[in-house]
C-alpha cells in the first residue's frame, strides 16, 4: 500500500471511532504461569474447565468471541456461563460510563518516583472500575519518551525503562488486586502520534531489549498482567497486530505470557496475518479477524482451529481466574464518588510536581507578607486535569490552579485572575480576513465531496472567519461554524491587511488524524504543512509580514472523528497577544503565577504537539516578568517545552504536568510551603530540540514512513551523556525547600532471593547502602538515584544507567541508612549476536546521585570471569543489528 493509500485507509479506519485506543490486562494476585492454586482452585482444574467449555463451543461461537462488540465489550456466551465483559479507557482513571476519579497523568506519577504510590493509584482506579462493572481497565500506558512532541507522552512513565517498570508493576498490581484486569499498552514502539497507522519503526534487537521491551517484560513476569494491547505502528516492516516475532516469539513463548493480546481500536489490518501472529482479540469489533474471513481461511488451511482455540482459551482462562463467571463484576458496595481516591489523587499530584527553578528563595510565598497574587494564563482556569483523547477521564470535580491558590491563601490575600491572552477560538474570530484586496470582511469558502479538492465545489459561501467547532473554555457569543454535510475537503481564500510591518504568528488548531489535515499558504508560500501528517494539534509559524495586503489560502481535508471537528485559523501580531487587564494586575500584585502549557485541545492522542508553547504564551511570560519581579511560571505539559525565550527572566518555574483533579490544591500547597516539593524529572529537559538525541531520527525519512531509531540505546539521558550535550534540566532533577547529603557508601554481595530475571548461570546480587541526611531546616522527601556504568565495555554502552532508587522522607537533621539491591540485570547488556543478556568481566562504577548529572557518591565494583560466566541461550534475531543492557528493591533502615 502506497503512502497516500495508507493515509486514506488510516482516515477511513478512524472516522466514527469510539473514543478509545487502549490496552488490556488481567487482575490476578498470584502468578498465572505457575501451577499454584488460584483461590483454592488448582491450575489443572481451571484448564479442565476451560477445555470443557471449548469442547462445547461451535466454531462460529469461537470466531465471534475473538472480535469485540458494542465498542467496549467482549460478547457473552450465555450457554457457557460467560457474561459480557466490559472494558474502559485508562490510564488516569475509568474514562467510560460516567465521571470518575481523575488521577495525575502517567508522566506525573513517574515524577513521584514512588512505586508504592503507583500501586495505591492503581488500587483506587481498580475500585472505580469495580463500581462501574468494568472487567478490563485499558492501562497503564508505558511507551518510552523519545521526544517531547509525542502527543501521548503525558500518559506514559518517562524515558527510562527501569523507572517505567517500577511504576508499571506497582500500578498493575494495584488494579488487579481489585479484581480488574489491567491492560498494558501499547506493545510496542508507539513513541509518536503522527501518522500512527503507517509509521514503520526500524529498531534493532539490542535497542528493543534494553529500552523499549523491559517495561512490558516486567509487567508480564512480575505483575502477571492479564492483557496486553498491540499498537498501531509497524515495527521492522510488520504492523504490531501481525508481528509474530514480538507477539508470539517474545511475548507468549519467551516471557510465557498467558493472558489476552488485543488490538488497539481499529489497529488490525490483515485478519489472517493477525490471527496467525498471536493476536487474540480484535477491538472494537471483528472487522478483519471476522468469522467470514477467518472461517474461510480455516477451510483453506491458512489458519488452524488450534490457533483459534488458543485465543478462546486465553479469554476463558482469564475470566475464570478473575471470577468474572461466578460473581457480578459490579460491586455496589463501592461508592461511585470515591473519597479515598480523591486523597490518593491529591498525594500523587503533590509528589509529582517538580520545582525546576527557585532563584533567590522566591518560593515558598510567605502568607504573612503577600497581600495579593495575580493568577494569569490560559491554564489558570478552568482546571486542566488531563490531556486529550482516550485518556481524558472526566472527574466529578477538578480544582483549577486559580481555585487552589484562592483557597490556600485565604481571605487575607487577594487572589486576582485574568486569562492573559485570547483563546485560540477568540484569536481566530478576531482575524479579519477580506474577500479581496481592500474588500469587505469575510473569507471565500469552497467545499468538496472528495479529499483532494478536485473538480467543482458542491458549496460556496462567504464566512466571517475560519473558526469551526466548540470551545468549552470560552463564551464568545458566537455560534461555532459547522462544515456542510458531505464535506471531505475545503479551501478558504482571503486577504489579510497588515497595518504595521513586523512578526506575526500564523496558527491552525485542528483535531489531527481525526479530521484535521491541513496546509496554509501566505502569498503563495506554504507556511504550515500538515496535509499528510498530523504533526501538531496546534501548529504555528512566525513570519515577517510587510505592511499591506497578503493573500491567504487555507486548505483542509478529513471528516470529523473521535476528537471532534475542531478547526481554526488565525494570524496575530507579536506584541498584541497580552490583554491590558492582565498587565494591570501583574503590575500591582505582590506575586504573579503564570499558568501556561497545553490542554486536551493541544496535547492529545491522534497527533503530536509543538515543542514551543502554544501561540502567545512566551510573550505572556516575558511581559509578566517585565512587570513583576516575583513571577512564577507553572507549566502544564506531558514533557519538556522550549523555555529558551524566558527561562533566564523568571525566578521560579514549576512543572505541573497534568496533575489530575487535585492539581490546583497540590500546586497551591507547594507555593505556600505547606507541602515541600519532592518531584523529580522522569525525562530530560533539553534546551533546544536540536540537542535531543533523536533530533535527526524522530520524523520519517523523506518520502517514506520509516523512522530509523538510529540513536539506538542512547535515548534520553543516555544520549545526552554520550554526546556530551548539557541539557537545561537533567533526568532525575528536582529542587526542594530543604537539602540532602549522601555519605558512607558500601557495596557488598548478598544472597539472591530471586534471580528469575538474571542471565543464565549469572547470579550476581549486591546491596548498595549509604546514608541520607536532611541537612536543611524542614522535613522533606528525597529521591536517591543509583546508576551503574561499565568502565571499559566491549560494546558501546551508556556511561550511566538507572538501576535503582529510594524515596526517603526525613525530618530536618535526621539521617537514615538506605539499602538498594542490584541483581545481574543491573550489570547486563543484551548481546544481539548471541541473543542473550550478558555480563562481561570488568570494573563497574556504582553512583548515587540527586540526578544523573549530580552524582554525590561513587564506588567501583570489579567482576571476575568466574562471577559472570554465562552459558549462551541464542534466540532468533529480530532485526538488523546496528548496536551491541532487575528489579531493585530499596530498603530503608
């Protein structure tokens, strides 16, 4: 299929989709791969029960079972005692079937570096799922953060596979402990959102094993996850739903995953290939792996009945082990409005917010000295608890930054508010386009029934602006425009009169792959191009325009999909963004909190986002900083943003991520000093995107859909250290209102309690212990990070890799001894030639630090040949090799 056809198919697949792109997981409390009893019933009895049911099913019933029904269900088999099984989107909460607790986003949870908290978050989400009768919670999302633009980074656990593994295992155990199956997603390589149905990720085996597979491996081997969801993209030439090397050879055979492997919604492209490659369940329906297609394939010997039986067996076994066949999944004793969940949501928000800069002790703000606070910016109000797409859980209530600050500081302090800059719908409405040079206001609109603007338009009309779709955050008193029925593409032509020469932003807000492909021409030059790839939900470019009239042509194609039908265009002159009302407030207030960043309309699945903040926000920050020396910037985003234009001009910066329904309360408590910030970055914040290790490999090669992961294992902090590039804020970084010191490091061998993940015949287990002292004047929590590096490796390896961490809360002046266990995987790399994990003899450096760039303690550990001897266990190669990488448990004494 050529690129154009594939994109056309992508749009066809997405149109009319239920809002969901998910994953699928099992809630059992003990290892499903063992022969131990499950709630008193031996595995042999479960298998006997499953086989008995399968023997009674017709082939037609089996084939109907492996395709979803009604958007979010597995169909019932009443005669077999199987009820209809319900799924719901995650991972920040139970999105479907009404409001629910909106937890902090995955990236925020990773910033807590608190695996027990991740488990508590999972527990509360599991309880909400039981209250709604949900069997499968479609989360967690665990894809690795390669670049800040990925539209779903906010759902995931950051750039490091070890940190992501610890968070994922805790989350899954929490969900599944409540009798709900978790679904880990998206398996694998779903590390961008542009053109996600067509992107072909070229990843060598070593890179997969060391970076992109470990979190899924931990979920299967440690958390016994019940379901795995395949992603949309291709990996090494095969769509994941038909990638047998990963689905069958690794996931099912090597890792012994016995749960259910499902497709993401509309991510199946060839039913026979998917059936033979390990896919068990096509969602949301059997469109390709359907009874007719698979039945015919069975008749012609292309698919075996045994293959189908295995899929049915996995669904039935999960249902029996989870007790879905002998009890109601809806637990009416659990309240839908979850007060306990609210407390956990608040704790996650508190622990995840990262204090990036605090020059001159700007924070915390003194309630006794501050008389007024101006809260200004597009993300100040209303609350922005989550990003967009299938992760956009709707809470019963959410606390905005404005509300949180007003409540925290109380009546002695006056809290002022202004949005700061116009919302994009307002900016689009104000963009005065003319029908001709010097003509009347309006823009000529032509609508076509094809996607290529071909032939004569079926409708022509003059419109006041290019401003389609609802804006939930603004009441402009103007009814949103609607596309005429049957529109598949459109062209708007007008003229923009520039009164004063200068720099102008030209922007488009769209819905990405769900109906938002576009391109913009100014004076015949293409300024914005999202015609074939939805690279950003809000795209904009800065251009210099001379005074006078300029011809503007905006073209669009696609039909409304799961993200709606939003489409806006506008032009704004630099220096004209900031509202005069905001300037007045900033000049008079004792402190200014500027809330900027993204929202579900600008950061979501279905497209990427820009590295730059949305239009006008840099200007707002700089203007506020010029008017008030106590300007505090709070960023809402799923990862790093371009801060170059203002980072040196403001004294304090906090990264708030998407902090869930309690984000406003948590931020206010930190600003006031009632909570000491303890979040640490789970990703590296670069100064420029050009500094990122994947700068040259994030987007496809020209005229192809191929994305070559040429950076190999040197992604994130591994890559910055490898190139010697200094980031703006390093991985693991975060400030506190107190200080911590480490001392007295000791590394000693210990007996391995469990070495199931260690390389064969290599049972290295060491304890790294050290003292942590709170050297400041107030209680606080610290995250001590343990990195391992090999001095002279025989293959290229990162200088330091995270292999353990310990979160420690201490009162002022207190010292505590901390111990962290390292097993063989902590010293290993993946030998792509032998297809095995390997530890080579040599000298290793164990480092303890406050971040990857702030190392406080080091110790060397020599490993001899006798210690690391390992018999090779070769496996088939997965990809062209271009490069030559254990659970760690912390104990606090």
